């Protein structure tokens, strides 16, 4: 096999995992697809299924409890699940998207706090970027975060929050002009991982 052909050959372990995911999707996910669409309800049972089968661990490295199989395997899984039910595939896609800021730029303390619980499927993220005035353009954000002692106070409005109401924490984007060492008048922003409040307010 040439070096070029080998470069584009899917590893056998990926193919084996793909076949397992395909079987799960055909046997367990596809029969629920029409009902999910009809009722427009979040499929908690299928989220649990993806968790039990280590599929929700695909976006994460081994050190955080994930599979460590990389982006290619993640995309293969999304493709196979999407064939059976696009809504269920979105669970995995949001799991990747919602944790991406933490994985790329989070501190080690933040990664250790959030990522292992996401890798097991115990926690699910929400992605709060879009705003009524700016849409999904980060450059037009109005939501602002201001440092108050050791804490940040976030004020503003978000909409189209992916996983709203079912997430265990929210990844929120906000403008931090003049904060965090940036010069006054600059246009800077940060992303915050905000745990969901419980019924007790905590």
C-alpha cells in the first residue's frame, strides 16, 4: 500500500467501532426516531444509551475518561447515528461543541472538573453564544462579563441556546472589554462555564 493510500485508510479499530455503533443505531435508535420527531421531546433514554456504550466519550481524551479516538471516529459515529435519527446524533454533536471551549482553552482545574463527568455522560453542556441583536456573530455580542473581586458577573440576553433546559452547565460567551489585561476600548471576549442552578438555587 502506498503512503498516500495508507494516509486515507480508516484504521481497523475505527471500523470495528463503527460497526458496533451502526448496529446500535439500527436496532435501538432507528425504532425511536419517528416518535422523537412526533413528540418533539428530548430522548433521555437514548442519551443514556450513548453514555452506556461509551459513545459520549468520543470527544474526550483518555486522561479525562474519554475514548481518545480522535475527531475521525467522532465524525464516523455522528454519521452512523444520523442515518437512524438526526436528533439523537445532535446529542453527540452538542456534547462535542459545548465542551470544545473547555478542551481548547480551559485551565487544568476546569478540565478536571467538567470533562470526566461529560465523558461518562453524567453531565451534558449547553452552548450559549447567540443573541437577539447579534445572531451567532461573536463580534456583535452585547452580553458583558465584568470582574467583581474574585468573581465574574455576566449580564445580557442569549437565545437559541442549544440544550437549554436539559444541560447540567452552560458555556456562555461574553464581552470583557478592558478586562483581563486588555487595553480600554479593545474588543475582547471570554467563555464561561456556568453550572446550572438547582431547584434550591445552588
